[in-house]
C-alpha cells in the first residue's frame, strides 16, 4: 500500500515536471479555455456551475469536484475505471458525447487537436487551489490585482452636494453606452458573413443552443417556430417573434456567450447575427451582414409590434374618473390560460386550487 502510494506520488511529480515544459503558451490555453467558461470555472474558491469547477482536475481525478452532482453516465464511467490522462481527456474533449454517451456535458467538442492540447496543458497547470504556478504571465496578473485602497482611506471628492463619486470617464461611458436602435443608431462599423458566423456559432454557441439553433436540453431555441404565434404553444424565436435585427445584435453583443459576455469582437457579432438570420431562413448562405446593409433586413414579425400609445390614450389624459365597473358592453373573453403557457406548476387537481390562475 505504502509502496504504491509513493509510486503514485512519484508519478504525479514526474507528470508535473514533464507537463510544464510541454505548454507552448499558457496564455493561449487560457484563452481557448474561455469557450468552456459558460459552464466551468477555475480559480481560488471556484464554484460549480452547470459543469463542475475544474481546479486540479488531473490530480483529483474524474468526478472529483466536491458538492457537484455528476450525471449517472459519468459516475458509471468513473466506476468502470475512467481516469484523466492526456490521451483520455483528449478523446473526451474531441467529442464528449461519444466518449461518455449521455454525459451532461452536451458540448460538440474541440475539433482542432492542437487547441485541445493547449487546453489540456493549461488545465494541467491549474493546481487544486485554482492557481497557476508563478510563470511570467501570472506575475503580470498579480501586479494587476493589487488590492484596492480602503474606502475609508480614499480622499473625499470636493464636487457636488453629497461629495460622492466622480465624473465618469469618456471610456467608461462608451463601454456602457452600447445600445443599438432599430434604425441602426449605435451600430459599430463592421461586417461578418454567414460562413464566418458558422465558426463563431459552432465554437461559442452551439454547445447550448444546438448546431441548428434547436436548443440543447432546456437552453433557449434560436430558430424555427414560424407561423406558430397563434398556436396554443407558440414557439417564440428570433425568426418567428423578435421585432428587429438590432435586438438580436444588441442582445448577443451584450449578453452572449452566456458566462463570457462581451468577449466577441464586433465583426464576430455581425457574423454570428448573419448566421442566426441564415438559421431562420432569412438570408442565403453567401450573405454578408454589414453596418451598411443592416437596416435593410426586416424580421418577419416586425409588423405585429405596435408603438406604445398608452400615455396618449384618452383614458389616461382626459378621464379623471376612470371607469371601474361594467366598462365593456360585452363580457370579457379569456384568450390564454396560464396553465397552458406552463407558467403554473401542475397540481394534482386542476379544479378548485386557489394557486391556479386561469
Ligand atoms: C454546455 C456546458 C459545458 C461546456 C461548454 C463545457 N463543459 Fe465540461 N462539463 C460539463 C458538464 C455538465 C460536466 C459534467 C459531466 C457529467 O456529469 O456527465 C462536464 C465535465 C467536464 C470534465 C470532467 C470534470 C471532472 O470532474 O472529472 C472536464 C475535464 C471538462 N468538462 C472540461 C471541459 C472543457 C475543457 C471545456 C471547453 C473546451 C468544457 N468542458 C466545456 C459542461 C460543459
Ligand atoms: C453556456 C450556455 C450558452 C452559450 C454558450 C450561449 N448561450 Fe445564448 N443563451 C443562453 C441562455 C441561458 C439564454 C437565456 C438567458 C436569459 O433568458 O436570461 C440565452 C439566450 C440567447 C438568446 C435569446 C434567445 C431568446 O429567444 O430569448 C440569443 C439570441 C442567444 N442566446 C444567442 C447566443 C449566441 C449568438 C451565442 C454564441 C456567441 C450564445 N448565445 C452562447 C445560454 C448560452
């Protein structure tokens, strides 16, 4: 027992020593790892997310993230002796669902072999504490992470009545002021083709939204649903429901990929927006979306959105005594039921439950 333990220790030491020089570029591995961040985290006290935290994943072995509930398929593979080595992790990352059918890691995989090796080398360097060893890059990072001065020590600003805060810098305003309007106001210069968008989408979006925008598991569906808006269960997608292309661009640039928002370049957002149009049958595969042709693209459901005129309506501007009873000649008609919309959880009995809103 002791012997095998010390042998194992020796092996770990040997691996660590052999692992380090194999890294071509930590920064590259770390950058490639960004595509995993929507589901995984790394770092001191990294929490589990949709996937387990990956601190020291090699040393702790498969299934070793505390408090993370792995899928049954994954646990079975561990029981059958699965181990993380360069080779096995390479195979897993190539196509997780082939390596462990029914794993919860519904991710198409990393196709490029070198990319996989960079990622694996990076994962190897991350210790159980979530820290990288003291490489040059890490030292540089540390410098940036100087502790901030305590609020109590900060100088009290002279301006304003409350002497709070400071005037925002132009860069700060620019970073925050990123909304894009339907008429194209706010669009950055740039362009992207459906073809380029395919790459952006497959590497950064398909893991959750599915290769064809069909949505993996319970992640949102991004394509299809045409002519379903009047159905009992409308399928609301960009193509079937959203009013303006500017909403798609703004949303993706602001919030996606989930967990790694604002990581795409403007051209990548143009490209992936073009690809989403393609998935929704709005453009051909050779289409290129640019800041110039952007507003010429109209989404099919735009006409069904109307301007909010409530403030100008007679009842709010004129009627000082709003009608509260019998205001309509005809009886009210129920047009939709919360139960059908799936808003209200099912009860044992549908009848007579005060919690069920009809
Ligand atoms: C869509 C979410 C998602 C993405 C994206 C994703 N993973 Fe995972 N990953 C998971 C889930 C969920 C599991 C747990 C698998 C199970 O329980 O079946 C997992 C498991 C793992 C494991 C095994 C962990 C352990 O404790 O043994 C490794 C290693 C891993 N992922 C690496 C990666 C890498 C590297 C990437 C990026 C190239 C990545 N994953 C991208 C969701 C994801
Ligand atoms: C880790 C999973 C994940 C990844 C990767 C991801 N998304 Fe999402 N996406 C989500 C989730 C979750 C939502 C819903 C968020 C919400 O409603 O707050 C969403 C919502 C969306 C929506 C709005 C859908 C709707 O009808 O409301 C769009 C559009 C979208 N994502 C595009 C993208 C694009 C483009 C990418 C790649 C650049 C991407 N997503 C990557 C998880 C992901």
